[in-house]
C-alpha cells in the first residue's frame, strides 16, 4: 500500500515539475540577438580569454554592441576581424595589424613532473596526461593562450612556432618589390 502511494506521488511530482520546466523553457526564454549568435558561431569557441573577456559569448556581445573592436580575438586573426566587419557593416583597416606568429605549447619531457596544473588551466583541453605522468600537447587544439606556461612550476612548457606540414601549409602573401616599381 505504501509502495503504491510513494510511486504515484513521485510520478505526479515528476510530471508536474516536467511540465513546469517545459513551460518555463518555452515562454520564459530570454531572446538573444541573431547578430551576437552569428558572431559567436564564427569565433574559435575555445573560451581562452585572450581577448580580455571570460569567453566567446561575452566577447561577441561586446563586439556587437560596439564596446570592443572587431580585432579583439587573437586566435581568430585578421580573417575573423574581416568577417566581423562584414557582418556589422563597419570599415576596418588591417594594415597596422600584424598577423601574430602561430605558436603551440610543447612539453619538455626531462622536466615534466606530472603535476596536472597545466591541463587544469588549459581552456581547450589541448594537454593530455595523467597525474605523475609526462603530459603531451595536442597541437591542433592549442590556441597559444599561454595559460599553461604561466602555471607550470617546473617551466617545462614553452611556446614554439608551429611546424609547417602539408596539413597547415599556406601560400605566403606576395611581397611587392619597391626597387622594381621605382625603376619602371
């Protein structure tokens, strides 16, 4: 007898709370700007904080409202800034902005003690390993935010230029030779 009343009461409580959550999710939903959603979708999504905001969503909101420049995302580079400018309809001058050198964190196996501080600090989970074991960096996931380097007690993590492979190789921009133009 008591078992059936407990089952019935828990079932009715679950159904009532489920309907209340469904109602709240449908009618009390906070609408967001479609521009902010589009800007956030273009961002790397690593929540690295290099832009000065705690994540990509607050950064996208700041860019959409005009509180931050379209060039605020270092991992996105000038290509992302151009896309932001096109969406927002603003003019952008990228001539003064130097493209940052592509870096990736690397672990020195001789000095790594496996303290796990680095992969706790990594916003993209690019560092893999186990406690008291040597860690490794997944280069494709690393955004070069430097957070792992800052927390490493043995300084075994260092930032190195990305090795050029067939997977990440790009054509270099042509260099204008001013001596030929002056002679012509």
